[in-house]
């Protein structure tokens, strides 16, 4: 019902689902490159500005993005750990003694 009233929303939803589908169902790097290129071209032709950032990221970093198809691993754990470090640092309003800060990090997260 929502898509009937807002066809652009339907298109945007379909684009996001198509991108998810590429990463969920593609196991070959070369096939992944072809599918990402087709998705990128469709997004470019459609003119949705909301997808420009994602499309540009794929265009600029496609080599590293394609590494996902080798063994389906991401850097999510590293990003999560970085977020924990930022939160820990913010909790104490910065770091005055870097050596002690690193010691505390190793005691908490090692």
C-alpha cells in the first residue's frame, strides 16, 4: 500500500534489496564484480541521490569490496573493537597517559 502511494520509495527499496541479494547469493568474485557493476549502472541511471555515497564507495573500493566474496569475511569485528575503544576513551574524557590507557585496554579487552 505504501509503495502504491510512493513509487520512488519502492524503487529505493528494490535497489537496497538488490544490493543485499548480491552479497548474500554471490560466491564468485568475478560474478560479484559483474553484478555490482550492473547495480551501480542502474543506480546511476535512476538518479537517486541517496545511493550516490554507496555507489561511489563501491566504485572507488571495488577491489577490497570484492575480497568479501573470497571467504565472506568482513572487518566488522575490527570496527566493533574500535567503537569500544572510542567509548572507553570518551568515558574518561580523553587520555592523559597513553601507556596507562593501553594497559587498561589490555586488561579489559584482552
